[in-house]
């Protein structure tokens, strides 16, 4: 493939490859460290050959389905700019529903409420909660050491004090209790037709295998031992899993079950309270 010579040429190449114009502008803007406004007024700016070659490669990868966030190395979540890598799920706007709910609950919680985010990935949920409610003491857990490095880097870059621990769900939290437990666990069923389109993201963050409910079950089962009386559990789940999650919460003895929908109108986050 011929490397593009200038900005206009790069946008032409993107069009020929079927890459969305906005994505192409964001890639160019990251490669040249210039704003999109600058690009528009510098159509004829020459591209240094190393940048041009790398850009041609990235446009080809984007055309083949590589998410833009991985190519530019960051995404925005709940107003925070977060580094992401292929070791982490790319945070979705849908998950902001969970964060907004958590922040509402924290308004009524003890001022120094203890919060934990299980399966934190890039740290998105934990960091957005800490940013929105700085008095909360926020912990986050992930099994993946590589993901935790990304999360710690995000915490450092944003100056947000979240404490990260490596381990399998509840395992690093023995004996600890919280006012609020949140999680966006892997929940996609292994036969879900959407899974192949997500192939660039870590499978372990997307699907626990089987019907997709096992991680949600582990969270519901273990939460009471880690909740102060009156504490809340908020779980993101698949569009068709709200009933199964509600049944599990009820069976485990939770109260005040509630459900919120995502931006697309799908039932996406279930919450319930542990009265002890
Ligand atoms: N909501 C994401 C999707 O469907 C998946 C996130 C997850 O499995 N926790 O693309």
C-alpha cells in the first residue's frame, strides 16, 4: 500500500478503505499531534514518511475492524480521558449508567463510604466514581496484572487515589466490607452472535463462557459477606439477563431490587440492597 503524502491524501486513502472520516481525522490528529481543526485548515500539510507509513497501517487495521480506541490508545468515559490497551475492555457509554447510579447512591451514603469495583479493567468505573465523589474510599480488583497496570497508569495520570488489587473476584477482599459494590463483569454468552465482532478485545473481559451468567452469579453469591448492612450492589449485565440477575438477587436475600436502562433503552444495570 502506498503511504499517503499529505493530509488530504490520507483522508482520500481512508475513504477508499471505507474508514469513517471522523475516525480518519482522529487517527491523523493523534499521529501528527494536532487538533482536528488544524487538520481542516492544513489539507496540504506533508506527512513525514515514518508517520505516513504508520498511518497507512493503522487505516488498514481500522478498516479490518480494529477499534479506534486501541489505535489511538485512549477513549473517553464519563468525562475522563482513559488510556486503553488490548489488555483491557474499551469502556462503553452504556456503563456510564452504572456510574451515575453509583454516584446518586453515594450522596446518601456515609461521607467516607467504601466502594469496590470488581473486574476493573482500565479502571474506568472506579476512577469515574472517585472523580465524582472524591471523599469515597475506592478500591478496584482485576485478575489481569496487565489490565491493572493500565488502570494504575490512568489513576496516576488523573491524580485519582484508587487502590488496586490483583485477584479472582472476592479472593483479595477477604474480611473487607463495603457500602457499595459495583461491577461490569464479562457477561456475553459464548454463542452470542455479537461476540465475533468484539474479537479485538480480551475475551476474558467479555464472556465467562456458557450462558454468560457465571460471573454475575459469583458476584451475587459473594456480595453479602462484603456489604455493610444497607449497602448496595450494582451490576451491569446483558440486555436479556435482567430477569436472571433479579432472580439471583432475590434468592440470595437482597431487597429493593431496581433496574436501569442504557442509552439504547436496553435493561443494563441491576441494583439491590443488602439489609443484613
Ligand atoms: N457491553 C459490552 C458489549 O456488549 C460488553 C461488556 C461486558 O461483557 N461486560 O459490547
